[in-house]
C-alpha cells in the first residue's frame, strides 16, 4: 500500500478507498493522480559517464558554438546586458581563421572555446581565458562564459563544467554577477576561496549589475575577502554605499552653477 495511505486515520482510509473505487482507480493511483510526473533524465547512465569538454576546432564544432553563442547573447541581452561588436563578429563568422571561434585573434590571447558533450548530446559550451601574474606569465585560466542549452538545464551540468575547468584546465578564477554569488557562497567555495572586486569592471553595461571575481589565485584588490556570506554581504554593501556617495558627488559637480 502507498506510504501516505498508511499514515492516514482509519476513517480517512475508508473514504479514500471509496473514492478510488468510484473512479475505477487503485488507492495508490488515486493518491498520486495529481502529483507531478517525475522528471525524465535526458541521458542514459552510459552516456552520463561520457562527459567531455572538447576545444572547438572543426568547422562543424565552430558552427555549433556560433548557434549556442547567439542564443546565449539573446538571453544575456534580454536580461539587460550588452555584448560587444567583436562577439557578434565571432558568432556571425565562426570559421574565420583570425576572428572566428578559436581564431588566431583569440588564441594569441590564450582564450579558447569548448563544446560540452554528454554521450551523443551537445549540451553547451564554455569559454576560458588565461590569468597572468605580475610578470605577465600565465598562471592558470579563468572561466568566462558558460552556456547550457535550455533542455539540459537543471541537471548539474554547469557544476560539472566548473569542476572540469578547475581540475583539467587549471581554472582559478571566474567573473560572475554579484547576484549569482549572494546566498550561494557555500556552492562557489567548492572551487574558489576568495572574492575580489576590480573597480574597472564593477558594473555590466547597460544593466548595471555588479560583477565580481571569484578566485583561488593570488590577486590584489582594495576590495576582497573570504568566500563567506558575511564577508560578501558586509563588504559589498559598504562598497556600494561608497560608490553611491561617489556617484552623487559627481552628479552634484556636473550640475550647472
């Protein structure tokens, strides 16, 4: 018998049995008739073990990246962000050897784009750049853009991408919206132990969302702290208060005499 049925009072059980019989259902079917169906996992167990991240080198792979990149751009701009004209050029000309996906313009800067697959499913993409030390020497990579196709979201694929990048691509930083960090420091602290603010990249344009860098590398910044909720909330709130005062001061200075 259904577990929920077993916890009911005898009178309630009799009522449920009568209602189920009247509708031509078993007791279990009657109890569960309005419950949402279990979400079907999109991969077989065998395919799930075949998680791969592959640099987009072939023309076919670059066109797949371009398709997802355009979808990512649409979502990003619907949320109020704005991508650069260079990004448009990459996705409109993905196989261009210089300005296309993984073209020489990017690879010279040690920036790469990868397809993310699980078995036969192409589920998303990730772009990385290179972090450098004070002597301009590479010391790892940073995670730039991560895109998961809508039909594959909610299955922890982004988490697996972050883990792969840290384990296999030496990623030690990610640039991310403050709103995605607040309340989720425990999640991000699995890979990054500190957060920093670079005033040059504080706000996304034109939506004004605050950006921050999560990192496990040694970076210097006037605004930084441990990856904890109290650290993020206290320091970021104080920083925003100071920024608001600065903006108000600048606005007053711009007023006509």
